[in-house]
């Protein structure tokens, strides 16, 4: 019998293919900055229909149609550096060392690029990094200097060289990513991190989209004129409202007649003046005030923001096209995400930072050929701490013990893991924009948050109050309050959150430095 099987294998070419181990999948991880879920056609948020009609995100939508879209994907700290650190490490901010902007990962902390590299992957990163450390686990990287500029940005590479590259940042990052795909060792699996600056403030679109959306009005949010009543004192103490905090010359490019933005290349000046010159002249003459001024500023901000997203979508299309044209699509996992959500006029705001829905939600779309069902929508609560263990399992590798996140691989396979988390933990403590430090949890129905500076608890019923306009903590039933407080305390203990974290008003938590491995049944 053994001889017969051997003979059959020698005579049937398919037998050898079946016996050979499956090739490890390649991974392309496309990560934008501040891309709100409501500005993606496939996500069915506030501006989804508008984005579909105007063609803002056709390639991201196409990726979602061929893969899985997570409908309840959240960050744990809605600001750039901390979210990126959680994605890389699978740990919340207090454990990875990056609670605020520009922080550095704790020395020796594990990252998934290092794990994949040690597992045989070749790794590369192009674009925004925004952490104090240099990238870990990369065979090659070219990262934006600091926050990076939209036009003629500077890049630092792994040799220490810093150089200025002419052009528009999104296009340059795409080009560098595709060039590396051409140069890579084609005998090994790869991890490519394509990290865009866009659509981060100051929302500068490329010249080809200066006129995009000129002839349409972006739908206004219901909460554009929010007055921050409803027992929400922390919301009144901030500097991210469009009405008074948005900078006309920088954010909205409102300049005197004939002037162009300082960072704009001279080659783009004529096109810029053609698109924005008459608009600026008309604005100067109109002398808008009050609500009409806010409405005008919202329209201009929203359009520039969406124009930047349109360029990111172009990049997604170029990468998908490259994979298809080079025979890589069937063995390459493609992920699209962003570091957190963003306010596109909701509550009269721009920026992020709050535990509230628009900044808490982050997009997550995954195409895993042969595994994810095309067009799948996954409703389980997931968080950015889950990305690292997921990528390791996708590659057939093990993640370290003690990560706060869980692999999403089972969910992507269409399974429903028993005891999956019922709440996510959130913690913010950056001084930017005057947003008060706070921590809290988000369950399927409720948002609970504590603001130590105001010594205020906030509770929102998302079924009854989806816009989070009325804090009901003082009027909710004692049973509900006790259950949610216990749930928050349990998560803090589980993640080893220091007892004095955010000065939580005596709210008991885990001891400093204590770190327990997450158990799905308790999260």
C-alpha cells in the first residue's frame, strides 16, 4: 500500500501540491490618520450615502465588498500615538508606555512587526509613524518626520538618512509602498505597512481634488449646533469647536486675494487660486457671523477632509490593482483601518479625543482570501488591541502571553467565540485641545465615563440617545449603575490599570503594575 501511494503521488501532480504546506499569507496593512467611519460609503454611517453618491471611497468600499467589515470597532485612547502603540503591541496605553502624543514605547515591549519578522516575514513601513522610538522589527522603513507635511514631506529611513521628497504625501507613500513590493524578496512572505498622514489636520488635498465636491453641499450633522447642556460640563471645556477654534488661514485656507498656502508648491499655485481664490474673496466680502459662519466653516472643512480621503482611496485602489495584476491577491490579506474616529461637525467639533461615538469608533475592514466571506459584516465588539494578536494568528504564529487583545481570526472565519467581550475599556489623558482626562467603558447599549477634573460621571443610553446629548447617570436605576460600575472595575482590574490612574475619585482598580491575561469571559 505504501508503494502504491508513493507511485500515485509521483504520477499525479496535484498530490504534491496537496502534500506541500500552505504558503504563509502576505499582509498589507493600510492605515490612515483620523478617518471617521461616517466618511466611508461601506460603513453606513452619517455620510455613507453622500460618500457613495460622490465617489469618495469607491476602492475602500470595494475592499469591504470582497472582505469583512467590523461594525463595532473601537480604539482605547482616541489620539494618534497611543492608538498606534496599541495596534502595534496589543496593549492599552498604561501598559505600552504611550498615553499621550509623541510618546515612546516601553523598552523591550513586543510588537507584531517584530513577531512576524522573527517568524520569517520580510517587513516594511512607509509613511506616518508618530512615536518617539524608531520602528521596531522592520527590514526597511521610510517614515514621515514627526507629524509630517502634506506637501514636499521629509522622510527618515532605517539608515538614518533624512530627505525631502517632492510631491503630495499620500501619493509619495503609495509610490514608496509599491516600489518596495517590486524590490522585495519574492521567495518570502511579506508584511507591508502603508501608513498615510491623511486626512489629518490641516486637511490639505492634492491638486487633482481641489475642485472635487465644489458643486454640492455636505449634509450637516443634527448636532452641529450642540450647546453642551444635558449635564455634560466637560464638553463645555474644550478648544475643538469649529465655531471658535478652527483656524481660518491654516485649516480652511482663507487667505487674502492672490495668496496661496505657505507650504503649497509654486507649481500648484495656479490650480489652487482657480479653485479657492473666488471662494475666499466672496467669504471676505460676506462678513458672515453666528450660525451662518459656522455653517460655512463646516462645509469648507468637511469638503477638504473628504478630498483628502479621496486621495487615500486612490492609494487603496493602486495597491489592490498591484496585487491583482501581479498574481498576489489570492494569497495576500489586505486590511484597511485608521487610528481612531473623528468629528466631522458632530457636536460642532473637529478632532477626536472623547469617548463619545464619533471619535471612539475606528474603521476596520479585512479581506482574507479563502477565509472571510465576501461582504461579511461582523457585529462583535473589537478594539485596536486586537490587531496584533490577529495578525500573528493569520500568519500561523503565536502571540506572547499577557496581551490585552484577542485574535479576531475566529470571527473572520465566521465563528462566534464563546464568552466574547461585552464591553471595551477607554482611557484618555492628553492635554491637547482642553479635553478633560477621562476613562470609561462602552457596552452594546451604554457609554459610562468618569471625568476627574469635573468629578462627574456620565452615562448615555445609546438606544434612546444615539447622539449622546443627555447624561442620565443621576437618574438611571441603581441596578444599572451598579452593574456598569462593576463592569468597568472588572476591566480595570483585568488590564492592570494603576489604582491612581486619572485620579479616579476613589474608584477601586487593579494595583499598579499588575497585569493579568485577558479572559474572554470577563471582558
